[in-house]
């Protein structure tokens, strides 16, 4: 008892020799243990069925079912739960010892055994028992940790899916695929449309893998959706996201990102790319028409004053597709260690129809990974450059409006040359006025009106860009390049907006919008006369109209003054009863 100094065990002893059973029982009691003695295997099984002993000690040579068969039966009936076992024999026959160990015995001894030998053998079993308890406790801890981790992952997935707003990826012209390297993907794809129906797509690749990488990309979602909704350009969106990443993430964390704007009306795409592989413009036959290979720093690497928002714009064929992808796609290696690469990506797309390209790429990823998670997150976005049929987002924006109550406000904004180079005037104005009562339902149409006024004032008023530059297959490319050069050289000049709400008794409220610039003006009378023969409003909103014709169709009044560098339009905050120009 005291000499043993260990915990008291309940020991089941099985021996058909009464003298041996008496001696073993005596010594075990002297060592401080509780003992139950039986003479057959059947009695032992009955006892074990009523409650597990701490230790089972059995003689090998039992009548009927011998001790080794007893061990095998106990192991089968206890369904894997461990009962420490000790086998004693009348000899040290090696074959018998091997059978006992194979049957699951933890130790064995030769009869008659001294009390000291019993003490030593039980000490081994006690150590094994302590190790088992430690293992069971670790398993319980792991189970609790796993349950907590699963709950945390469930909550994280719930929150991130709502922040990322995957529902916006239901845009019919965008197909996408993401294969995560871990439970959570550090890649993100987002899509949304501006009030002017320009499609914005973002493919972001956070540094690292798993939940940490997934958390890295969360700061990009809110500014992307908010600024797209207000009509900001992708250069401004990239700058804002860069600022957010710098402010929120550690200095060693950055986000590779590709931002794309698809202007279905003008039929051109604009790309800002920082740290990702450049997008590919894919012809109908699957060949690569153009590789957008201008690269900026990833988001979060440089401060705002060093940020480069330069974008690439290119006129596109509506039958083409634009392919965006993370480096996980082209760096994934097959079983032979061969990476796909950009050239290999172009080769596997050749001959694939537009509808088959994304499924074909997903099969290639699956084949290269062997069905296992990829080494790095893989993300792909494929964009059709012909808009899906149906009314445009902008045309739907002003379908109805709530009853209008008394309101009285006006707003003015003046941008000089320095601010015109870095700020989007139209989203600034629209973002300020859409909070006033009755304005938001008409935000889409107002965006078009403000955009036409501003673009005419800047492009033709200050930059003196002739519309004739747009003529021809490469005309719009040349126009956009020349616009960027002239805007960069602009030293003086300003564009000014004035907006005033007008309310007349018995009539729906209206916005009087004035846009003026410091340029020399143009022959507005001739262009207004030509515009009277332009298409209807519905056709105009789908992209068949330009400039002054659109203003005449959408606005109730359009008046130019001076040399043409000041224009006033009256936009009624109500549905138009007719498309006839005023």
C-alpha cells in the first residue's frame, strides 16, 4: 500500500489454480489495489460486461477458452477502448509470449511472480495508463478546438460572403472560377456596373493563403462597390483601394489586383493592373488578340503620392472576350513539374469556343492538380464584350420616383487644371445630390447627362480634341491616347457645375444644371440643328446617340450661351411623357 505510493487500481485476476489466485490476490492487496478473482474466461467476460476493470490479469492455460482467446474476445467486445492486460504463464516459452503480445497483452510475467515483479509490471501499466489519459485529454482538447475552429470558419465565411457580395457576380456577361489552396481563398472576384452601364470587374489576389489571405482582400470590396455605384473610374477606385490597404494592413501585406472597365456603348475596355498577370483579349477563334502587359505596383505597396493610376484603353470587337487570371493559374505545375505559363495558356485556348473556354480551363486545373487543392489560389474571370440583351442599367434607374415634398437646395463645384487631372467630377457631383429627396431614382439618367456635359466641356472645351479623331478602326484608341497626353499637359483652365432644384406649382420638380468651361467654345447652333434628327431616347441610352443629341432627348430644355462654353439643361425629376426634343 504505502510502499507502492501509486493510485489504487481495480484488478480482475483470472486463474483456475486456487493457490496461485490466492497468492497473486494477496500481493496485489498488499500493494494497495482492489482485486476481483475468477477462475474461468466466461466469468471474466461476465464481470467485464458489468463494468470495465482498470487492469486485466490472466493465466494463459485456462480451461475452455484460454487466456489468449480471452484477450482477443475482450478487445473485440470493448470496441477499441483500452483495458491494460498482463498475462502470466508457467514458463517463458517464446511462442506463447509472442501469441500473447499479438493478442494485445501489454506485459507478461512467469509464475510464481514476486511482489516486487508485480510492482514493476504494474508500474509499466500505470505509465501506459497515464499516457493514455494524456492522449485522451489532448483528443478532447483537439475536439473542442476543432469545434471552435469550425464555428469561427462558419462565421468568417458568412461575413466574408456578404462583404464580398458574390451576388453581383450574377452579371450575365461575367463567368468566373476560383480554386482555393486552403479552406479560404486569398483570391477575390467582384463585378458591378456604374450608373452609365459600364461594367467594372475586379480580380484581387491577397498575399499568402487561407483565412489570413482572405482577410487581406476584404478592404478592397467596399470601395470597389461604393465607387462603382457612384460612377468613378477604375483609376480612382484603384487609388482609393491602395490607400485603404496601406492604412489597414501590415506593411508586409499587399494585394495584387486587376481592375477592368468595359464600356459597351463606346466598345472599348480600360485596364489597370498591379501585380497580376496582364489580361488577355481573346478572339472568337480562341487566339490571343492582345496582351495587356502594363504593370503597376500591387495595391498597398506605395503611398498615395507615388501611386500610378495610368490605365490602358483599347477598342474591342464585341465578339471578343477578356480573360483575367491570377498567377496561380499560370504557375500551377503538372506532374512533370511543367508550369502552364502565359504562352501555354494561349495555346490551350486556341480553337475553343467562347462558351467552352472557362470549362476547358477548369478541367486543365483539375488535371494539373490531380484533383487536390492547387499549390496557390487559382482565379479566372471571363468577360463577354457584347452586353447581354435587355434594358440597360441606366435606363432602368429612372423608372419611378416617390412623391416629392418641399425642398430647396443648390450646389456648385469648380475644378481647376490640377484637380481635373486626378478627380472624377461626375461621381463627386452625383454623390452629393443623390442624397436629396427624389434624386436617387433618376441617378442613372443624371449620370449620363452630367457625363456628357463634363466630357464635352473637358475634351472639346479645354483639351480641344476634335471628334474626327474617333473615326476609323483605331480611331478611339488614338483619341484616348491624345486625350491622356493633352490632359497631362493641361496647365490652366477650369470646368464648373451649378445645380439648382426648381419647383413650380402644379409641375414635377426639376434640376437646372449649368456646366461651363474656360475654353473658346464651338459652333453650337449648327450641332444643335443636326442633333434634332437623332434617334429616340431608348436607342440613345443603348448607345446609338452621342453628346448634344442625348442631352436633347433626355432633358426638357438645352440652352447654350456665349461662344458655346456654357450650357444649361433642365432635367425633370419625373418620367418623360414623350421623346420629342424641345
